[in-house]
C-alpha cells in the first residue's frame, strides 16, 4: 500500500499506475511536497507529460502547505 494519501493524490491526477514507484521510493505525505522535477526523473517517471503533471500538482501542494 502506498503511504497516506499519496495513492489518492495519484488517483486524482489520473496517474495511479505510478503508485508502486512512489511506494518503492518511500514517498509519503510528508515527502511528497518536497519532490522536485529531478526527483521524479530519478524515480523513473520517464513520461514528460506525467512528470510535468505531477510536478504542477506538487507545486500546488507546496503553496497550500507553505513549503519552500
């Protein structure tokens, strides 16, 4: 099972197929807002469209959480 709400977050983006990748890399609700484009690439998210979609959603999380 993917940690916390990460799977739900991925489901909402239509990218639930990447849930196992997030689990392998131990990305949970705390780590998710800290991810960079480079992190996503390092995790093996190769499709540029998916990677950009995730990163845009991560930036929204950062703004709502006040993460810099």
